[in-house]
């Protein structure tokens, strides 16, 4: 079975975006440092993202993941995708991901956002959480965690800190299905 990893950055107070959806509060990378992104990217072949996250990624310029299969979950898909690697999904999120996990392939990156993450967590369809805690308090914005439906046990796999205060917390989730 394929693994689903939520790999995401959040402010210390738990926000993944400003109230307007922007991520311009994220700090610039340290020179020569990508916080393990290249290594992580080499293990995946598929992304899962909500429509709002997809639209945010579009603001970064050229499509960021042309070599991956990219599923965008939306109830109102645009008439055309920005790249042939993008596929819009309008069916039930949990059932789609359950089926996708049974197919051959590499790790599946759950990019976000919160509306997509919540039902997958509740259904036990997320195997690992790689949370990059940004040393910043936003005070308001789009929260990573929607109202939890249940308690979720976690096992710390590793942690790492960088000189700029960025911290990685990498957990294995104990799925509840």
C-alpha cells in the first residue's frame, strides 16, 4: 500500500496561510539549505491538493510539479488545467485516496490545505506528518487543523532544527480505520 505523507509548513500558532491565503510570511531559505525538500521530493510521484492550494501554487510562476501526477480536489473544476500533469477530482476525497493507495507507485504527498487534510486524517488515510514549524506567530489566518473529530496518536520518527529557528517534527500516525 502506498504511503500518504502530509508535508507542510505552519506558523508556530498553527496557520498555513495568512487570512488572504498568501504564504509570503514564509522566511527565505538559508543559503544552500532546502530543509530536506529535494530528498523528500525524490520519494514521491503524486500530489494531493485542494483547489485553494492549487491556486496558491499557480501564483509561484511556472507549474511547480510537472514531473508528478497532481490531483486537485474541487467541487468546481476549472475548464482547463495549467499543466497536463494536473487532474481534477470531484468525487469523494476519502474513497478516491483509499483507491489511489492501492495502486502501484511511490509516496503520495498531501500538500494541503486544511479542508483536504481533515477528512483524510479522520479516515486514517495519512501515514506520516512532516510538519515544518516556522518561528513566527501570525495571530490569524488559515489554520492547519480543522476541528478534530477524534484524538490521534503520533509516534515521533525524528526532529531537526536549523539555525534560523525552523524546526521539523516528523511523526508516524497510528491510523484509526
